[in-house]
C-alpha cells in the first residue's frame, strides 16, 4: 500500500490529523415544560460554544466536536459532563468516549 502524502493525510483528517469528538444522548424529565426545555437547550448550546465546541444533532442525541479544525480534549469533554450532571431538566444522559469524528470505526491514535 502506498504511503499518503502529508497534504493528503491532512485533507482526509487521518493519522496525525485525526479529529476526535463524542456522541451525546439525552433523556429529559417527564415533567419538563416547553419553556424549561427551550431554556435548557439555550443554556446547553451556550455552554458548548463557550468551551469552543459545536453540537450537531437533534433534541435527543447528537455529536460534539471542536468548532474549528482539531480534536475535542478530554478536559473539554469532562467540563461538559460536569455541567450536565447538575441539570435538573435531564432524567439521564449518556456522554460517549472520544472517537474519530470523520471515521468512527477507526481506532483513536495516540497522538490525537
């Protein structure tokens, strides 16, 4: 197999240019009103943006990645996890491990 050039590896976001993100799923409290739901999502999106991340998905699940080129750090993931733990609007949530944002089936590189 031919070795890819550095430029091509960067365009494909592979090897040393691998970008990481994580999945996120929500289960909301049954008693949540529409206003509380909207307030939660506004606060959630503000929190995500304040930490330099971006959320893509719907109201029940989605994917979080860095708002610019690069990878979500373990610290950014932990900060969002800590913020979600204190939210009364959620019955539960599941925050996934860091995975390759472009090719989820590939293992995470040590240098990523």
